[in-house]
C-alpha cells in the first residue's frame, strides 16, 4: 500500500541528495528555498546542516552549523544543491528514509524540519488515510483561496522582499493572507495526513454530550487534554447525525513538543514515559472514512487506558479547566494563545 503522506497534495516531489547512498531526501520545495533560507537567517548559524537521530530521540533533528562541524572522518557528507549536509556515520541506519522539508504554516518564519518518510512496525502506526472531503467539511477554511490579484502580488513580493517573504517573524504578507495561502494550506493537510498514517491512536471519551466536551488521553504522558465540539456538528460529523452520548468513544492522535514555557494544557501524570509538556490532539474519527479501521483501532486500545481517560478527564472537567477547539487545525492552538490573540488563534473564537 502506498504511503498517502508522500503523495500529492501532501509532500510534493522528493529529490535525492547528490550522493545517492545518502539516507535522507529533500522535498523539492525545500531544495528551491534552502540556500536563501540559510543565507538570510538572522542570527546566522553557519552555511551547513547537521542531521542527527540519537537512539532515544523520537524524531530526527536538523541544526545549522559550520562545515568544520561535519568532518568526513565522522560524518557521511552530501549536498542538497549548494548546501553541504552531514549525518553522523553511526546514525546512518536510523536516518534511512527521513525527509528534509521547510514549512511556513502557521504564518510566520519558515523553519526546517525532518519528516518521517517511513517508520518501523514497532512504532504501532495507525496507518489511516486522511479523507480530504471529510476534512473539507470539518475545516473548510483550509480550502479557501485568496483572489488572483492577491496571489500574484504575494508571489512577486516573496521573490523580491525578505521582509515580505515572511523570513522576518510575522511577515506582513502572511498577516494579510493568513490561512488563505495555498502552499500553507497544503502543508496543513500534509501534517494531518502524516499524523494519521505514522502516529498511534489514543482514547477519547465524551464527558458532557450537551456541551460537546471530550477528554483525549495520551498514554505517553499519562495526561488528558479537553476538547470541545459544537454538539450539533459533532453529531453530524462524528456520529452519522445521532446526538453524542456521555461515555461514547472516539480516537485521537497526538503530536508533542517540549518547551521551557508550556501552555499548561498538557500536564504529564505520574505514569508519563517522556519529557513532553505540550501537545496537539487531533480527533481522528471525523477525518477518516474507514469505519472498519476505526473500529479495529478502538478495540485495540487497552481497557485501562479508556478508564484512565475518563478518570483524568472528569477531574479536569470538575476543576473547570477550559477545552481546546476540537477542529483539527485549531486543536493545535493552546488556550493561552487563544486568549492572547495574534496570528495563532481561532478566527471567530473557540467552540465553547
């Protein structure tokens, strides 16, 4: 079965490194932008890249460096265009299949990241395919496009202006177009598709059907995050038109981060097995049309995880902790960010 995250409209065309034995590939969009992205960085960290994945790291990372920091005695070296890239020789096997990409969405400064082109079966990947039409129903703003004049002006200025390109934080073009950026919207869809394909599922339980409040449990962090759906739309999109019911079960997939200034939406519990303190729960059921696959995934979650989800969820609900918006591209936005406003907020307000 082909991996849908590596097909349009997700990752565009992939490009091999100059050394065909190099374990990492690069997206064509990244290969076009990489040199000038590095040259225009402020502060400047060096003209080369070093990509690593230690044994205990959940993902590969890319860092800017000087050429002297990737000596050929200890690194496998190649070029992506005119940019020299190195990986430690003792990590080559762990880096096989990873892809170097560049993102500009959410609006702001472009950044490099490593994308898992493939993963082993021991990661328990969900292997669920994103249904584009279901996503269009749930999150139509990811499919809006600016007018032809706006797109033309933006394209011209991105080529001619470092300020306008968004290389400076919060570039004014991104403030003007916001999510109405076809490239950025494709990146958003790609991110959701890759999570559904590569990450593992976690339990979600309806705590308060009348208010559309759900608890999503992360077994990796032993924590819940509360999510809110608009009850009528939740019934339509999650339940084939039948009203939600307390105790009803759904699925989520989490993305994680570690930050020195967490939002507080994710509070790791005593059985946490990682150091993450920030999360992004994606409600799976309204993005996937494979009902049999969803049922199998739910049946595979241990009973005590469902119990832990409800226990911790009711504790948070009783404490009056507010939920995040459950729409997939908005559930990445923390409650603190939503209150503070700015680029990272839900237009029109959260669903609660």
